[in-house]
């Protein structure tokens, strides 16, 4: 997990890394404080001219609608709440610096109770609870923080750390991959963070490291690897094995469409890939075939010459892992790439460019 003591917990959506140990920066981000050193007197002439013109429009409204005592009280309450949040953020940071994580958790809990959409408050609440060893509570806060774009990469990474500590390796790998997909790819954290000791033992962690080094992309997946014809070697529909007759078809992937041949009428579907996600995401749309229209959401991965493909035929929900069950209703196929000699795409022979008639 990222150290707030060593790094500033102000993050942005692109870097996601803590940079400076200054609470003042946090204060300025959430509640800007006017810089009095840069204060300039207003242009009096412009103010007077504008004020005269504007007063013609609103003079009646001003005279007939004085600020009520109730409005003043509400305004004072709002300002007081802002000050309280600032003080609580500072209190929480001071607790972090003195390693009083219980005190920090209490302070940041008050912050998010006062401001439900305070992304920094949720991020730091998760961090404090995490540091206390209250991992289940920390996970709730991490997930809440992951809903805010400005802290999402860091929150996802911290989720990966929390699940690693709980030895829930599949969940840890998922959130680490999600963090990388959101541009969190600082190798030093993946290599050195003690929270990741458990997940590093899993062979799946090698893929995490490879993606981090490859700027988020799956090093085993390239668009040109997908192109060509594939023989289906196994398949399931809603958890049930498909018949050999259903598996006899040979799907063909072109640059922007996939064709599934059929004796009656072939399916032709356009597709789009998101290679920044892991597994790679694919969106399909029927362009021609027995069904006039339809969409599907899926995931796929390529290892060597084997393609694993799982999708929701209703287009309602994208699978999170390669699994077909009666409950999820997904289709899943494992296919093997056909070489040209096996019936795959064959290249046209090179034309003889020599001058005819000369030996």
C-alpha cells in the first residue's frame, strides 16, 4: 500500500502517485485559499460602469428581497462545516505522521461523514484502516475511493494490496490489473511493497509485472495474433458442453469483423477491442446473419496459439473471468489457431516479376 507519510496523498488520474508530504496542498485542492500576496485592487472604473448597468436590472429584486436571518445562519453553518473538514483532514494527517492510525481513521471517518463525495477523505480512510489491520473495513473504503477518478488508480492498487494480505489471490490480481488499466504502473511498488508478498508467489503475478512494464497492455496479446481462422476445441453454453456439431464451425477474425460460418447463413459481427484492459475486452455487434441485430460483451486472451473467449450473448454484462455457468448464462470457447496447411488463411504466391522471353 502507498505510504502517505512518505508521499503526498494528493493524486491525479494520470500519475496516481503520492509526491509531497504537505497537508497544505490537500487543503488548497479541496478548499482553495485566496493567495493574499497576489491580491490586486479592482479596476474602480470598470466596477462602477458594470455596477450601474447591472443595477438597472436587479435594483428592484435587491430592494424587495433582503437576506433573511435564516439564510445568514445557513451560510455560517456551511462555512463552519468547511473549516471543520479542513481541521479534520489536518488532524488525520498528523495522526498518520505519528503512526496513530486509529486516530487517523476516526478523523477521516468524520470527513466522509460530513462530505460524502470527498475523494481524498475516502482514500485516506482506507489507508488508515488498512494500516490498522482492519482489512475488511479498509476494503469498503478503498472501493468507495475507487469510484472517484482523481484517486481511482491508487485506490485500486490498495485494493490489490488488501486482498493480497487476506491471501485472496484472485481478487488481488484482479485489482492490480485494474490499477494498471487506470495507468498505475510504477514498478517499484509492485516489486517492493510488502503487502504483495502473498500474491507475488502466484504465477499470475508475472502477467501483472509484464503489463506494468508494457504500459498496461497484455504482452501476449497483439491484434495481428487474433487475425485468421480458429478451430474450436471446446465450448460451453451456460455451463453445458456444446455438441461436436456445434464445435465444428471455424470462426474467422478479420481486422474489424468476425465471421462464423454456417450451412444455412453465416453470422458476421463487427467488433472493437480494448487492449488496455485485462483480460482484453471485446464488444461485438451483429451485422448480418440469422438474427437481425444483437450485441455481446466479452473478454479474451491469447496464449501461444490458443484463444480463450467468453461472452454474454445478451450484451447485459461483461464477464469478469473465463467461466460459463448456468447462473451467468455465458458462452465460453477455447480455440486453436489454424496454420495455412490446416485450412487457415493462405497467402497468395508471389508473382514472377522477371521479364518473359529471356533466358
